[in-house]
């Protein structure tokens, strides 16, 4: 008989503790002002040994609160407090676990372009744009959306868009009259989502947190724009397959490679390899949370605030922004 207090039991105890801590950090850092429901669910999970015991049966990356909660909602979890959610989750755990193994969080948030568009405009009026970790490619249309930076408006050259991206802006954000024209757009993703596929669209919609109706409306409007002119999306890895896609970019216009909210999914050595690869291929704009690119964080005037993202151009920070582009604080003139 195996020793119940042996190394396996130690590993399980550590797994339970780390998972509880993950749900606690999610609740404290990510849910405030975003989702009272997810805060309540995370609060319940972090103190519930039986539910934590189910969650740790998943491989580590799949224990992510956002992934587990989105899979539960996809399968019809009641959108009420933990008292109702808990029995539902226990009963439906095999189905939730199967979805979590199948899927990953691929939230596509065009509002992140509030941080990217001014950087693009500083590079040139006409650009080729390649997004790494593109999801459904909704961040590939900076020229088709309208923007509002604390009352300063930027519209596409042909007039206001049905998608308005707003940011609380501080600092000397350099705004153009119109967004730059994108003459070529392409995306690379381990699992590209198809704006015409109903299953992919439902997954994208469910990834928007329950109370965020404004985000869901924006997603639907952006999907309509993308469906009229779907982007070139290629299945592949950020490091291994980037050069093949870059080879398709047209000559004669600057190529800009953007990597919003994706490098966190890469191991630290892959991030270093990606930064090295991208440096020889074109300009590189990235949006990352604190600690994802320590070499960029080190150049910030103040240490990064947990929960905020840093916007960088060619490895140098230019601004801080909210993780979904809801705020933008320009730090260089
Ligand atoms: C959080 S989503 C961000 C989507 C989009 N960039 C945005 O900001 O709206 C991260 C995306 O990166 C993709 N991804 C993760 N690791 C990757 C890798 N090694 N190579 C390519 N794509 C990857 C995921 O499939 C997912 O679609």
C-alpha cells in the first residue's frame, strides 16, 4: 500500500494550495470593477477543498480561473452566487473538465487597439500589420474602428465606425487625425478562431465576463466588420512559424508585428527567442503584464503596477495601459 503521507500527498497538498492562491489572486487583481459574479465564484473556490480537488485533476495551465469559469458558463452554469454554482459545478465536472482540456482562453479584445493605434500612427501612414496570437483577428482592423481618448476622437478616414474604442487617457498621447491605413493584415495563432464559425463565435462571446454587456456588444460589432473582409489567419507558433508568415508581407511598406496579451502564454526562454526573432523582421509592438518582459519593465520610469500592462515599441516602453485597453497613460513624449 502507498504511504498516504508520501511525496504524492505532498505534491497534491502543494497543488491545492497553489490553485487556491491562483483563484485568490484572480479575485483580488482581475475581478474588481469587472465581475462581481466571478469574484464570488473565485472566493468560493479558493476556500472549497472538494472543488479545488476537482480542479487540480486538470493539467496546471488548464486550472486557470477564467478558463474553468468560461467552460462552466458555456455549459449552462447558473449565473448566480457560489451556493448555486458549486453543486452545479460538482455535478457537471466531467463535462466542464472535457471542455477545459479542449479549449484555451482566447479572449479577443479590439479595445487593446487604443494603446496600439497611436504607436502604429507614429511608424507611418500606410503599414503591413501582422499579429502574433491573433485569436479571431479582431485587433487587425485598427483602420476600421473609431477611438475616443478622454474626449479626443479619432475616426477612420471614411467616417465614424460602428465600433467605438474608448480609453481614459493621460499623458501626451500622440493622436493622428485618422488611424493609419493597413494595406496588408495577417495573424498567427496556435488555434485561429474563425469569425464565420458559430462554435468559435459562441466561445469568443462566452469569454467576455458575465456583466460586461458593453464588451459583448463591441465584440459583436467588431465580428461584423471582420466578416466583411476576413483576415489571413495562419495556424502556427509564435516563435517557430513567424518568419514564414512575414515572408508573405508586401515590400515597400513598414511591417509591424504586434503581440498583445500573448507572450504570457510562452515560457520565458520562448519569449527571449521571440524577441530575438522579431527584432530582425520589422517593428514590434507588445502589450504585456508586469513581469512578462522583464527587460522592458526594467526601462519603465517606475516599477510596473500589478494588473497594468506595459506598451512597448521595439523593446522600449512607451505607455502603460489597462489589460483590455480601457486606460492609456503615455510615458514618453
Ligand atoms: C489572450 S488571447 C489574445 C488575443 C489577441 N491578441 C487580443 O489581444 O485580443 C492569446 C492568444 O494567443 C494564442 N497563443 C498562445 N500561445 C501561442 C503561441 N505559442 N503561438 C501563437 N499563438 C499563441 C492563443 O491561442 C490566443 O488566441
